[in-house]
C-alpha cells in the first residue's frame, strides 16, 4: 500500500533528540503541539509494548510536551483561572495534572503544572495552543504576567527498569521520590529537573532539560544508552496499547474542546467547591449537579483483530447512534486479546455492560462498554 510521508519543515519543530532518533532507526512520526513526536522504530507496536511492560526500559523523546512558562505578579491568578483544580496551595516539588477549561467549562488542554517559584509556573501542555489562549486572557484582563513558549525538552525514562537506570545516573536518592513529585538531580555537574511521572501507567522518570542545557541533555541521552545495555534499553514513545489499557487520555483524540472534564472522567482533578476562581466554574457546577449527558468510557470489541482509528467511528444500537469510538487498538495482552478502545457514549448508554454494534472496514462487530482504566 502507498505509505505517505510526513514532510518536515521549520513549522514543525525538531527536538534536540530528533537527529539521534533517526540514527537509532526511527520509522514514524506524528506531530504534537507543533513538534515531532516519534511513533515507531524498527519493531512493531506490539513488540515495543511487550518490551515496555516486560523486562525493559525505554527512553521517550516527549519534547512535544511543550513547556509554557508563566511568570510575574499575576501568574498564579492566571494559571488558576485556567483550571478547575485548586492550585491555591500548590507547593514547590509537586507536579499537578490539571484539566484546563475555557469559559464554557470545556477542555482546552490537560497539562502537567509545576510551581517552580512563588511567581514562576511551568505548564507542559498537550496538543493545543494554551499560550495563545492564555495571552489573550491576560491581555483582556489586564494581568501582569509574562507567557513564554520555552525550549524545555522533556525526555521520559519509562518501563520496569526505569528506576534502576535513573538510580545509576542520579544516585540512590531518586529511589525515594514519590509519584508526581519533582526535584533537582546532578549529572556531570549539571542540575536537571527530574520528576516521577510520565506518559505510561507504570510511570518512571521525566527529565526536564532546560533551554540552557540542550548540549548536556543530549549527552545524558547518549549516556543512558551506554549504561543501560544490561537493562534492555530501547528508544520508545508513548505506546498506544499501554496508554489505552491504563486509561491515560490523549487530548485531541479521546477528548477535545467540545467535552468537559466531568464528561471525560477527570472529576477528581476538579475542585468545584473550592474558593478558586476559574473559567467555566458555574457551568461545571451545574453539570455536576444535573449529571453529565455523555461520558467517556472503555469499550471492548469482539472478533475484530486489527483497527486504526484516524477519525471517530459511530457506535450503534439497533441502527441508532449511541456513541463514538475515539481511540482503539488490538491488545495482545493475554488478559484481553481483543480490540480495546475509548469511546464517548451518549446519555442512557454509558453504563458498564452496555452492548453495541460498530462497523469497521464494512464489517459489523459487537462490543461492550466497560470502565476505564482497563487495568
Ligand atoms: N508529562 C508531562 N506533560 C504532559 C504529559 C506527560 N503533557 C501532555 C500530556 N502528558 C497530558 N496528559 C496526561 C494524561 C495523564 C497523565 C498525565 C498527563 C497522568 N495521569 C495519572 C493517571 O491517570 O494515572 C494521574 C496523575 C495524578 O494522579 O496526578 O499521569 O505525561 N510533563
């Protein structure tokens, strides 16, 4: 079959790792927040999945998680305006996964937020232009804040052996790091921001390479491959199978600007009764009180062996549309051995156990709604 290529240009940002990854056998890209994000190397998605969840460690170039920096007297006020998560008492050293919402209470993005200093915040975004929206808001409200799309480059160390690899580089102290915490660790007399998080359910570490550390960051990347050989190290990428099993949502795929955080199951990151002032607060409260009219759920599809979701696929019951499939993949995990996916289900049809029909490649298949995450 004809395989189109992605044409590169300055508009699509390279990362500090791009050239290295191509030397390492990279074979596929997607674009994430205007940046190249690897999607394939030499092995298949399934082989990479077993390696990641088995006895290995993978290094992801996730510099597509672009870091926006908010500084200035009103930086806290502005970051808070953008999220229903209460950041009033946000502390240094913690990472906050935050749904960002607009004035309609719908999702703008779902970044990870770090407070570095009293008036300095780093926001590592998913695939939408948070910086433009925030700048407009700041200008309109007359806020004293500087918003900058930085050249931070995030590299993730993920998989079962990730902690041992991190220990060898950053020392024993890193083993005590708690989930979603960050701190500074030395490598070659350079202090790197390292957090215990990353886009796998197993987690691992993320290294946030600052704009003035690009050279040292690439040295660190190479060093990991030198000392990680016995730990079964490979270059990797957020793995679709692992992400769907773990129920890690992808903005633009599973959810977008037409969905609220409550509709996609991000309720636990919404502090609607707090005193914090954020966009869409009253609408979200009303939605919570009345109950959501659609809900993002897991789905399993029987007998289907292969699927590629490049746009939403309708879900039917007796020829009536009751939802749409937004992401799906065949899971080779012995626990599933079938297509699993993430679907937005309409009111009355989002209960676990709900049966449905779906047409893929002109063939009708049966499926069932289940909870997220799968694992
Ligand atoms: N790391 C960083 N930035 C990011 C991502 C990341 N920005 C874009 C994208 N990923 C945002 N999406 C997610 C989705 C899920 C999680 C993190 C970012 C995640 N969720 C945990 C879970 O569901 O188990 C819960 C987190 C918590 O309890 O606070 O990890 O990966 N830097």
